[in-house]
């Protein structure tokens, strides 16, 4: 097994172009976007100008001019997931909410890629053309199910050549503006994992409504919606993978939901790394302005120690993300490493952004200093796509599963 920390020329190109995009079109508009509770017009124009509408890796590769455009989790090219990790860290450095506002299928993309039939992949993914500004979404969480994904209550019932969906989904990113949402429902809640099915619900489907948009502590420029389904009739052709998928694979719906997370948790973790790095750099530059390098006061030494610790924390989380993405690039099992990256980065970003405020004192809480916003934005990184506790449960279960029993 080789260990390689050097970025390939293609990865460096994507990183540099993502950094340029973040510096030019994300960071300068981040505070205004927060007030608008949505993407800034200058950012929307830039996305169209750079042809980022195909989303995900497609967006990163369009920024760099590269032809490589696999979806999250795809193992088409040996560095595609790592390249995406590198790009997302840079973009989140600019504005984490901006990353969630990058056009494309978003979290809805991987399940369509993994489970969709060729016809479904073509139908649902081809709408994301480079010059479009369209979104997809992913709806698993319900009022009483999220961490416990097997407990979803939303029902699906076959009726002729349609399925009828009933229930509610909460906290869905881009859940109002999305052209379609991958929605998880169950034939019968008592069946647990085995009863789950995944559907693509298009936004103008009768019976589908969005009763509420949430107001949040952070990531305010990112849309978080409540979705409601009342006798919502979805064509049978929108059952992801078709009936055959669920006949061939026991728990096919549940596995689709979980496989998505294996691919996307390292990306969420990489966003946390980008946020932490942004806060660290702001604090470091502030220290540079305030302290003369010849100062050897106890206070300066403590600040130096704090910055060193912040940087090491960031680097540790980054390598966990890289390892999880590297396993994915090789097409290998990565559930444990994926959860490790998310669990570590979700807590790390809290510690590091808090330390940045501590270093800067009262200036750290001033809005224009940006660290205050990063501190609010980061809080959700230990919550969405599975809380820290849930990641630790996944890791500990795998530790026992993987360990051979000693005789
Ligand atoms: C901004 C935002 C965007 C989101 N986007 C999406 C999206 O696009 N799609 C989607 O489907 N969902 C989305 N979510 C929902 C999110 O993924 C869930 O809220 C999250 O996974 C927590 O699940 P829950 O709501 O069931 O919380 P709960 O499970 O009720 O969490 C409450 C607390 O209980 C703890 N807990 C729960 N079970 C255990 C256990 N077994 N052991 C120890 N502790 C436990 C949790 O860790 C947490 O601390 C989003 C949430 C937010 C805030």
C-alpha cells in the first residue's frame, strides 16, 4: 500500500481554481448572502459564467477546465473523490453556505448514481447542464426519525402505475428550490429497514408542498425546508432502481440511504476543515498585525501555542478526510473512516473556531471579522448527515465487527 500526500497536477489545478473562486465569488459576498438568506446575485452569475451547473465534481472540474466530472462516490477515476475533497475545503473556506448553494443534484446525486437505472440517471441528472442554476435534494429526516433512520414513518403504497406517498420530511437542504428530491418512505413502518424504498419526487407533483423554511443560527444563506406529502402520487418509473432493485437486494432502500453517507460524510468533514482553516487564518493574520515578532511576552507565547494547536487540529482532520476519500477512490469499504472523518472534523471545527475568537478577544465576535459567522456556521457540522454520537456508534460497531475474536 502506497501513501501519497502530494497532490497530482490535476488536483492542484482544481484546488487553485477553487481557491480563486472562493476568494473572488464566495468570501466577499458571504455576509450579504447571509442577510439575503440565499445566494448572492454575483455568485449566481459567476456559477453560470463558469458553467458550474452540473454540480458536485462537475462544478470543481468546470472551475479548473478539467474534463473529469464524476459524481460523489463514483470510482471512475482513481483520484476523483480526493479531488472533490480538496476543492470543497477551498470553497468552504470562502463561505460554507455558498458550497450548499452551488448548483447541482447535491446530496440527491449519489443515490441516483448508485441506485438509479440508466434511464433514471439520464432523466434526473441530465437537467443539470453547465449553464443551469438548478438543485436536487435528499430527504430522509422526519420529525421522529433521522439518527434512527430505520424508524421513518413516511409511507408509500403502490396504486396502479403510481406510488402514493404520505408523511413529512424535516430540515431538507434546498428542499424548496430543488427540481426533485430523493425521498425515503416505507411500505410499513413495522418492517424497519426492509420496508424502505427511495423515490424521486419532482417539485410540481400534486400533493407535495413546502409548508415552512427554517430560520437558523448559521448557514443562513442555505435553504432548509420542511416538505409535506399528502396523497402524493409519484409515477412508478420514479421508484429509484425499479422494483427489481428491491427484489434483488434485501433492505435496498435503507442501503441506498446509508451508502450515500459513506460517500458524502468525508465531503461534509472537508467543509468543516475549510471553515476551521478560514477561522485559523483570520486569527493568525490578526496576531501578525497586533504582535511584533520580537515580542516574547508570556501572552504572545500562549497565542503562538494556541495557533500551533489549531493548525495541527486542522491537519489531523484533513488527513482523515483524505483517507476516507482515498478508500472510496479505490472502490473499497470506507464506512468506518467516513464516520471517523465526520466525527473528528465536526468537533474539531467547534474547538478551532472557538479558539480563534479567544485569540482575537472582543474583535473575534465582531460581525465584519467573519470569525463570528464561521463560529455560527460550523455548529451544524456535528449535527447534519449524522450527529457526532451517531458517527461514534458507527465506528464502534465496526470496531467489533472487524476485529477477529480471540480464541
Ligand atoms: C441545517 C441542516 C440541514 C439538514 N439537511 C438535511 C437534508 O438535506 N436531508 C435530510 O434528510 N436531513 C437533513 N438534516 C437533518 C439532520 O441530518 C438530522 O437532524 C440529524 O441527522 C440528527 O437527526 P435527528 O433529527 O433525528 O436528531 P436526534 O436523533 O433527535 O438528535 C438529538 C440528540 O440525540 C442524540 N442521539 C440520537 N440517537 C442517539 C443514540 N442512539 N445514541 C446516542 N445519542 C443519540 C443525537 O446525537 C443528538 O445529540 C439537516 C439538518 C440541519 C440542521
